[in-house]
C-alpha cells in the first residue's frame, strides 16, 4: 500500500501543476515586448510585494538574475527574515514561455513546478512591475533601494487596471546590506 501512495501523490501534483500552469498570467496583463534579458540581468531590490508564504517576514529582499550557459536565467532571491534574525536565500531557474523578446517567463524553485513571472511594465530597465500567474502575486522592483513617486504611482495604476487590489501591497524595508548582494 505504501508503494502505491507515493506515485499517486506525485501524479496528483503533476496534474495539479499542469492545470494551474495553463494560466501563467492574469487575464488583463500583457508582458513587455521588445524585452532584452541581458539588460534585465543583475540585482533588483524589492520595493513592494503581495505577502505570500515564500517571502513571509522578509525585508531587504533582492532578486539577482544571471544567464546560464543553456540560455535559462539563474534566479537567486534573498532577504532578511526579521522574525528569525537571519538572512535566507532560494535558488531557482527561469525560462521563457515563448519568444525571448517577450517578458513572459516561468520560474521554478522546486524542481519541475513552475509559476508565471511576467514583466508587465518596465522603465529604462531601472524599475519593473512583475505579475505572477494570477492576482495573488505582484512585485515592484527597482535597481536602487528606492523608487521615484511618479514611477510608484504609475505602477500602482497599471496594477489596478490589471485587477490587483493594491491595498494589499507590502512596502519592503531596504535598510541592510545583503550578504548575497554582489
């Protein structure tokens, strides 16, 4: 009986993932076109996000992107867990879902399970609005630890137009130097 449970559970995960991965972006969201992954690589500071369990209790969160030899993107997300008083990080891989000039990717931190990562607004490769697979995932990123108010307001307006409840945004404290920051 034990031997039959593991394949059944694995099959359920695969089926669930395949059903949920069909929707890789909110319905009203559009990924940035004429996207240049090489200009997107490097360090991004998380300015705001929706709270979810992967980043629970994190401030000083950053994302670092580099190109792998096979053309996929290496992802290192890190931050300071202020409840546990320690730095944490997670490594993942992102792949384009189609054309590499369109900022519609999928990212995985857990083996074969991918989630949508969609750059839906981008200003001079300095500020980015990133939508997840649905209206539960949203990030505002910056190359600096702050963001100009006009860019912030523009991104909030765009997020609302997509359907996000922007009152749920958590504004991330950026007051420490990360040991993961290169």
